[in-house]
C-alpha cells in the first residue's frame, strides 16, 4: 500500500473510532459535504488542501504530518509544545481568534411545550469563554454559527428542563444524524429530538413520555439549527 492510501485509510479509521460524521466535518471546515468522504473512499482528491488539513489534524487530534506524504516546512505544533495547550494555540492561529470566543445570546424562546414562536435574531447579550474551553464543547462548529437560546416547557424533560440553556449550531438546516434540533413548524418554535427513519418523513420525539411522538412530512418542518450543548439552569439559595 502506498503512503497516500495509508493516510486515507488512517483518516477513515480515526473518524470511525471517534464516531465523527464526515459530512459535518467537511461542511464545518469550509468544504462541500462530500469532500472528506471522497478523500477517504476515492482517488480524488489525492491530497487534502492545506487549510483543511491543518484544521482536520486538530479535529482528529493528530500531528498534521500524519495527513500528508510530503514533509511540512514548519510543523503545526512546535516541538516544545504538547497536549491540550498546543492544540488550543493551533486552533487560535487557524481560526484567527485571540484567546476567547463570544457566543451570541438570542432573543428567542424555544418553547419545548406549547410551541410559542418568538423567533427573532435579536442579540440581547454575549457569553464569552476561553477558546480552549469552547473546544471542549465542539471541535467542528464555528463559534460564529453558534447561538445561545433558552428553552421553555417540560416536553423535553429530563434532557431539558424549563429555563435551561442550549447552544445551537445554526449552520445546520437539515438532519445529518438523529439528535436534538431547533425546529419551526405550524405549531411554532421548539426543541425536539428528530429521527429520519421513514423516507420523506421525520419522527419528532419529546423526551418526556407524556408527550407522544409525532411523524411529520419533511417539508412540514423547518430545521433552524442543531443542538450541540445543553446547560442546566439550577437556582441556588
């Protein structure tokens, strides 16, 4: 097996071991949805483009040199740096951030119960966090696409309680896998668990068993984003 074939096989193996989605990685790192899949399975692209390769090395947590058969003129990670700090500094350079990210808080009520729609992208605040901390939440979602939204209602309990916060990646406008999504339907705005088990239809699931699952035609709902993180709101004292 030649070196390039070995690299393609290695990438495919790591992606599977980490349970990652090649389509999501391709899109979030700025390429078309099939880019990484074609690299792994097909002859072309023969080599990863440089910027994609640098970011993919961070996502897979491997040395960039392992993703190319050509010697790199300057290593992505300096020899004296190891572990989390090296990864964090590399991400900072690649995404042209300083040392923190700012997540916009939207004036939105994602009503998990009655579906009251109050969706207007008015930014009412910012949640700032260290870049390294953000990367423990997501290694693929561009922070510019992530918004903070408050959930209301009990239909998603115990996963989400009334008043909990979620981080939604608003670049997702279709389901790439089963999971929690921010959706709009004729009943309003809601956070629901979606499953695409029937072609042309989507099963909408409330985690609270007192709300029965519903099956809607795909065209009857609009996907506004995918939930990538939840934050529990617990009152103290």
